[in-house]
């Protein structure tokens, strides 16, 4: 089984995870949009024993909303989203954008589609640029 690496933007936190993901969801619910500041969360799910932190675990802060069974972990230095354990299952939730390379599992679905941002589909159709627009 291949091992993937990942971490935060500033490099303070680094982790390794087995490329053995069971699920990959793009979640459009309001709480995922709010906590990522984006159109959707892109989360992979893997078993508890498949991930370990290499450096910076002490730099991770977590937000937990027990009433909604929801949590999010991030780097204290740069704010990047990082893996965290699901309060309900104990499995790892890995933000796909925190990985250095792509996992073998591709997104399986767009969940909470009815909650998607009103501007999401306009963004898909918008002009595409390889860098900042001219």
C-alpha cells in the first residue's frame, strides 16, 4: 500500500497516510462551505490506524461542535485545514487539499447538493486562467 504525505501551508505540520481511503466526498452543506470558506469541502475518509503525524502535531488546534457532531482541525500558524478524527466513528477525515499528491480514490459524489452555493455552477462555467487574470 502506497504511503502519501501531506501537511499545512507553512510546513509546521506534516503527516503520512496510507492511500487506503474508503470514501471521498465533496460536501456542499452550509457548515462545510462556512468552515472552508469555499464552495465545498473535499474530504477523504480512512481508518484510524492509517495516519500518523511526522512533525507539528502540537501545532494543531481543533474546533468541535458537539451538538452537531462536527469538528475541524487546523494549523495554529497558517490556518490550513488538517486531518482530524471523526467524533462519531473515530476514523480520520483528511482534507484532500492537505495532501502533497493525489490519492488513488477519486471523488465519489457531491453530497448536500441542494445546499450548494448559488454561485457554484457559475464558477464552473467561468473563464479559466493558468494564473492571475490579465
